[in-house]
C-alpha cells in the first residue's frame, strides 16, 4: 500500500519541533517532508544544523517583512516559490502550521483549489484579550478556514478549544504538543544538581534565585517581573535572566538581577536545575516550552494565565502558581509564596514525543478518511 505523501508547512525550525518531525519521518507508514518558510528569525538564535539533518526538509527563499512593532518578534515571510513546491510535491495531505504567513495562506488556498485535505496545526487560543475589531475580523474570516480543515492539531487544551470555537468538530482535533525530551532533561538536571557547588562558582550564580528564560520583549512580561521584584524590595530573591532582546538594558540596570544572555540547551538546563522557581510572566503566549523545560528539570513554575501551557502542565499550588496576566501585585505575591515542589512531575510525564507522534498519526487518519 502506498504511503500517503504529507507536506508540512512550518514557519521556522524549532528545537522542540524537530525531534517530532524526525520521529514521524522514520515511520514506515508516512512519507513526510517539511517546508520551512525561513531558516531562522533574528531573535531566535538557535543552533539547529545537526538536528535538521534527520528531517526531510527544504527551506524556502524568503522576503522578510516586519508588519508589527519590532518588539513583537513577528516576521511575515513572503515565499513566492511555495506555489512551485506545492505543485511539484503532489501531496495527499497538507499539514499547515497556521494561517499567519504567506506560505501558510498559499497552502490553504492551494489545498482548496485542488481538493487536497489539509490539517491545521494551531498554537492560537482564546486567552489573549483582543480589540473588538480583531475579534470581528476573526469571526468573519476564520470559520471558513478552520472549519474547512479535515482535522486539527492543537498544541494543548486552549488551542483545541480555539479550533472548536471557530468551527472544527472536536472529534477531529488531536493534541500535538509542543514538548521536549522529558527523560533527558530530568537526567541532565539531576547531573547539574550533583555539581551544584561547582556550577554556582563557575557561573557566579546566587545560592537561591528565580529564573526568567525567554526573549526580552514587552509581550513576554519581563517588565512585569522587574516591577513585581521592585514591589518586594529586599524580600525578593535574586533573579537570573537568560535571554536577549530590546529590553536588555532595563534588565541590566535592575537591582538584584543577573543577566546571562541567550543560553543554549545544555547551559539552560543548569539554570533550571538550580533555580528556586522559573517565572513565565507573559502577557500573551501561545504555549511556552519553557514551562515544559522547567517542570522536566523538577523546578516549579510561576506563570500568568495567558500562557497556553499553564492549563495543561501546572497544578496551581502544587508544582507552580498561576496568576492573572498583567497583575504585577499578584505576581509579586506569587514570588514570595512558600516554596513549591515539582518533584512529582505529574502531567509533564505524559507530555512526550511518543504521545505527540500517536496524535499526529491519528489526525492523518481522520483527514484521509481512515
């Protein structure tokens, strides 16, 4: 029996998605190729050359347009060659990573014009407040796009509700989580804790600290974190901030904050492992893989309720805290609550690559009528 030819359209390679693509490409029952709209974006300096090697893929030539303020981190890639790629590939199924950029929009149009089923892979959710005009535009435009999908892949429960709200039947939606190698993170974190004294000395880390790991942009809530610490004054534990971005000067000028810049995975695991808690104060966050990483390392997470991962992975008061996004005082209170424990990994244990692959295969079966 011929394997279904599947073409996946994705914005850029990401370290948490590539292992899933490798696992899917290794299956005997799928013929998968991934088309990336760009090799990278300037504010996501991942080193992914080796990880890309096992993924059948191509990277489209692109014209990057920044249609939103620079602090949003969003880049609209225009990829004229996507039409030729779609025509030559002759896919049985398209898996499209949304509808926000040119290649994704072109793929949806191509699928409709040629009667090819498509699966929408969504990170969007309804947790983010939107202006009335945006909500009205979504109500007018999205039902046709989303309900026309043969199936949906949602990164978590909030994203699944989003797809259902715009017309995709819940029975056609599967969870395709943004995740990590949980066992590897846990083992590496245990090794880091065994070398805690040496790591603290070598990296100049305080004995206890809160960790922020992410881009230093407004939407990530880094200013809320700094303001919450200011409210606590001397009661705030020291903070380590791992990341780069336009707000780096403000971070560097804050009392009790140690900026360490962008960190690759190996060094970041050390920071997670030795932190008292990881803080994810985003004002808007489709998912937030940093939540997966921290919990897998056994570190509690304090996150805003705008973080998509919070609902699925954080048990409030057990392995973390969830507070209202943008509420600096509530964040300050969460920062000084008694120490929590993520020793019982709970939900993160099941949020694995194997689970994601199973869900992807189920969605393919639904889309192709299996």
